C-alpha cells in the first residue's frame, strides 16, 4: 500500500502527500500529587491523541479542488482512511478527520497546493467494516 489519503470520489481516488508528513502525539494522563508523592493514570480508553500535518504541493487544479471538496464535504466530522508509516515498520491505515486545511492558488504554470491537519479518531468497526 502507498502512503496517502483514500478518496471515495471520481476521477481522483487516491492522493499521495509530500514526503514531509509530521506526526504529533499528546499522551493524556491524570495526575494527583500529595506532598512528595505523585500518582498517574491514563485518561480514558484512548489516551494518545495524534495529529498529522500533511502537504500536497505543486498539484493540478483538479487534484487540489477534488481534495479540498472531499475535506469540506466531511465537515470535520466524517472519518476517512489515511495510510501512514507504522512505528513497527511498514504502513498502517488509520481513520482521521480533517478539521483544518489551507488551499493555495498559483498560476497554471506552477500548480496548486493544499496543507492540512488530520486528527486520528477511533472509529468502531462491525465485523471488520467501518460503518
């Protein structure tokens, strides 16, 4: 599989981001301090919050328009598949939402660009299928 965004649109169905994908993880923990002691416990059943910054630079107008329309149609609430490098090697497909993106317009000669921030979400599956 290849890194990128899986679109369910036509004619563009898959868009590879630029090579500089960044991942930011925030581990949520609860802490209680009493005198010189501290107790910590994870916060919730999914304590690791992950964000991904991706760029799609110098693309055709059609590709960027399709990509941004895809993000807008989901309104930051409907998850979609995104394939990222796995920490154990290889790749893994996760579910994300896009709550923020920027579209940059250039002349036809230089192409169009989009940068976006994805937030990993935990989506329930039923018999291995995401509803």
